[in-house]
C-alpha cells in the first residue's frame, strides 16, 4: 500500500489511497483489516482477466462531453441504472468503435447511447455496420445528429436511428421511468439481470443495491452485495446458480441457508 498523487502516472502497488487528508482516525485503524480482506479477495479479480463476458457497453462520446459536459449526467445515469439493476456494463469510447488493435465494438451485443448528441464523423458508420451484423443500439435521451463541433451532420452521413436494430427510449435519463424502459429494451435483446433482488420486508424491488458476481481460478463463485442506502436492508437474492445449501461469509463465521436458489441476507 502507498499514498499516491492524484496525477501520478502509475502506482507501484496494487492498492493505493489517493487522499491522505481524507482519512479519519478510525479509517487508519481499519486499514490493516481492509488490506487482509482485499488480499483474500484478489484471486477473484486477476489483473487483465475478464472471466465473464460483458454483453452491454455504454457509449462514452468524446465530443458530447467536450462541447456539452452536462451530457455526462445522462451517461452516468445509464451506467448506474444498469449496475444497480444487476446488469454488468462496460464503457466504450468512440475511438474503440473503429477497426484496429483497440477495437471493442465486436465485444458487445448491446451498446447504450445515453446523452450522446455530438459524435465523430465515422461513429455512425461504425454503429450502422455493427447493427447490420446483429448488434443492438439502445438510444436514450440522445440524437447522434451533430458533429464534434456541434454542427448538424450532413444528409450523407448514415442515419442509425432508423435502423431495424436501433431501439429508442422516449424518456430523459433523469426520469425514474427511464431505467425501467432501458431494462425492457435490454430484455428484448435477451439480456436480463443475472440475479433477482427483492426487499425482504416489502417484497418490492429495492433501490441503491448492487450485486457483483465473480469466479476465482478454482471455480468458486463470489457474490458481493453492496448497500448504497443509509439504512440496513433485508434482501432476498434469487438466481438459478445459487446452488448448494448454505452461503458462507469469507471474513467471519456467518452462513445463510440457500433454498431453491434463494437466499435472504441482511446488509
């Protein structure tokens, strides 16, 4: 572990803390325990290895962020809507849509364009070719009709919004309903949350809960449940691959019964 300057090019250790002044005394006391826990979990996240294919990416538009920086709010809202509804999502840059060593467009079944108005001249052509080959583009609160200078694209530039594989969400990402509409579009493409999370008290869908799934080299599946709200939550997790009869916390002696792929846990 080491302190690292925010603008340092590369830390020399796997874990670093960027702001020494941001640590309270109790945080210092907990650091040794935190280091031990992270080291125990490191096998679940080997550097440079993705053990599970991510099928969805959110398009990060360089021009939109440069000329209309407030549009990044829509992009962030789309990422949060997916991750907090248990759908993994990557970020893909416009430059990564072009063929070449860093090309990523072929990695994904669905690309979500949220808040993207200005695009590079070739972006729509790359997206059109990708959709011709079966890719699905979901457009939320975006027009994709201006160039990197904010000027409307010429009529000769391919229009991707009318493509048969383009799905549009008629809502602003700031509206709560947009998250449900986005998930419905993904379901049409065969992509659904990998685990169903229910509030164990009310039986409703809980907000601000994120579940991360990982598999280590021995094939052991880890389920990491994060509660981003300010109160404790009783949650029910349901997934076909939650097999076995118990789930065990790696840092203690707690264990939970698993019945028919369901587990109830207090977070």
